[in-house]
C-alpha cells in the first residue's frame, strides 16, 4: 500500500499517498483511483475505531455487559474491505452479543453506512449483475451478488418497517402551491407463484397557479388482494399534503378505471378524466363516422377539431356523444361497432360523473392528464421489475418498490438515511 498515516489527532488525520503517473492518461487515472481507495480504506478504518469502547463494562437498561474479548472483523466500505479489531460484549448470563462499534457506526450487515446507501440505491435502479459490473468497472469494488442482496434486503426491510413511523419533510418550494393533483394506477409484474399481478402506484403532484408542476410524492406497493395496505399508505400521504397546503384545491385525475374513482371522490374536491385517454377513444370511434376509403383526410380534420373543442369548449363532450350516438344507428362492421360502442360508454359514464369539464381546467391552468402517474408506473415499476426474464417473489417486489419510492421522491432518500444516522440501525427481520 502506498498510502500511510503520517499524523493523527483525536478527530483528524493526515495521510500521505504516492501516486504513479506513468503511462497513458487512462493508466494514470487508474492508478489515481486505486490510491484514492487506499486513502479511503485507511481513513475509514480509523473512523470506525472511534466508535469502539476502551473495554470497560457498560450498562444497557438493567443489564450489565462486559467485554469478552477484542476480536477482528472485516467490514465492507466504498473503498474496499477493511479489517478492524473491536470489543465484543455480552452479559454474564450469555445470550446475544453486543458490538458498540457496529451500533455507533451504523453498520448494516457488515457494510459501512455510506456503502450500504450506495448498494441499496444502485440495486433499486439496476439488476444485480449490472450493479456488480458497475462497482467493479467504475469503483474498483468487487463484491458478490449474494452480499449485494443481503445488504439491500436489510435496507429495504427498514424502509418497509418504518413507512408508518417515520415522517418525511416536504421540500420547501420556490412557488406557492395552488393545486394538489392526486392519481393512482397499476402495472403488472410477473410473479413466481401467481403469474402477472398488479402492483400499484400513487402520485401526489403539486402545481403552482400557472399549472406548472413543482414536486411529486410517490407511493408504490406490491400486488395484494384488495390493495388495503396501498390505500392506507396513500391516504396518509394525502392527508399530510393537505395539512401542508390547506388552501390548495385537490383534483383527482385518472384514466377511467371504475375502481379508482371511488377512492379519488373520497379524497378530492374535483375529478377529471385523463384527456388523452378520452382523445384515444374518440380517435378509434372516428373511423365509424367516416367509413368510405376516401374519407381519411376529412376524418383527421374532424378529429382534430373535436379534440380541440373537447379541451376548450363548454358542453363539447355532450355534443360529441350525440354525434357518436347518431352514428351508431347506421350499419357498421363488427370491429367499428365495438370501437364506437366503447367510446359511447366511456363518454357517457364520465360525462355523467362530471369528469369531462376540460374547458374549466384549461382556462384555470388545472391538470387534465394522468401522465404523471402513468410515467410513474413505468419508472417505478416496469423499468426495474419488468425486464425480460424477470420473475419476482412478493418480498422482493415490496423491497424494490419501497426503495424506489424513496429514491424517486425528492429529498426522501437523504432523509431516510438521515434518520438511520440519527436513530441507529433498527432491528428488523
């Protein structure tokens, strides 16, 4: 090792390192990276020793613990594996051992807190082989897939165990919030035992008076029958956001699935059907209105005009429905008839529910699309859990989605680790 400690005080040390600059720039950078890791291992080893005791007895509650011995253990850090001698404690009656260094330094499954944070962040975004490759190629760190999963599983278990107990601060935003948009949707994940099952995502999006999106909170849940735990967690987040912005109006936005509206009606003052889904239904139905081979150009002009009217004109949805109903009287092929009937039902049900008043939303800079939650289904669920060949157990889905929701929600990942740093590593399992 070319790095060595040349001076040290209680809370500061000076390390000298010799770096070879021979060869190409790439070779020099490789040498620099190796030396940086050497410095990191030296410094981290000394930092860990600060959390050990001098071997004196300690009392925890009404139990006195004494040091059995001082033995060594290898810990994994961002810079490499380091071996540290530390005191191990136990009561006179035997039982579970206690290692003050590991408790004080927030060691997680043998990993330093920063390394555990790095591993769990990477694994929440990448498949295990990709994480291992990235660590080796870009960080000069070689670990096994089994160890990666061991650490990340524990971090994910903490995230799940503390979901109801740890409150996260809402970031301070530059602009005043006038609207809270609430949406939920699902995406299917291939499970080991039950085939494809629907995982859920909920989004709470904050908008300013101009309709510009300022922030989004994400909630994700593994497949479950009845979705009770998802709804419970989502309701807690909604309640907290309403308390933070009591003057903001709440709008529920969804794509038309019936089971979503009951939830949104209970938690929002206004509901709106996703405009783009309505436009897609209208586009499919438009072929029934213009059935002749030469009508396509006319159909496109009509469709563009109706989509514009739907978005900007009062009563446009009702007038479109009248046109669709009128068209249903003429002879149509089975395919066209099915598409037309689907659009008629879609418009009829949502007009009745008051969910197609797009002109009001457009005029007042209010959201009309569920794109935020649809994108969340892709980024939170499909990107990580839907790769070719992947099949998941329930616990794995829960762990990944808990971590991804923390990572994707602004400020929460750092707050999560701040709570571990302050309170210690919870005993979970």
